[in-house]
């Protein structure tokens, strides 16, 4: 049987935001109100715990911003998110379940 992952409220909020289609760090910061010094270390821990995976976007050389690192839930991350949503029912209301893509070219 799989061991239940213990998540802080902050990590649960970040996992919820990724599950709700906020796929990169600045987007997570924007929707949660958490600072970068909280979000990026938590993203690294979630990835280390294999709850999320990341990949860098490919950008043409002419783009005027740095490449983004996109995050998505792993199957274990999806199960863990469901568990924390049951444990913290208000979590869904803090970061909505889903949203339409705001930007062109946001990968799935």
C-alpha cells in the first residue's frame, strides 16, 4: 500500500494551483499570493517527492522573455491532491478547479 504523503498547507495550495491549470511558477505565485521564496523551494520538494514533473518550454530566439518551466501533476500527485482536497475541503475554493488557458501556447 502506498504511504500517504504529508503536505504542508502551502504545498497543498501549490499542488491545488498546478492541478487547476496554473502551470508555471509565476502563475502559481500570482494565484496563491505566495512569494517566490516560498513557491520555488516548494515546487522543488514536490518534484523531488514525485508529485509533479516539470519541463522547460521551447522558445524561438526572438522571444522577449526567458523560457518558463512548466509543471504538471504526476499520477501520484493527482491522488495526493484528491487526498488533501478531502482533508482540506476549502482548498478548492482558494484556487479554482480549473480555468481556461489565458495565454496562447500554454502546454497541456
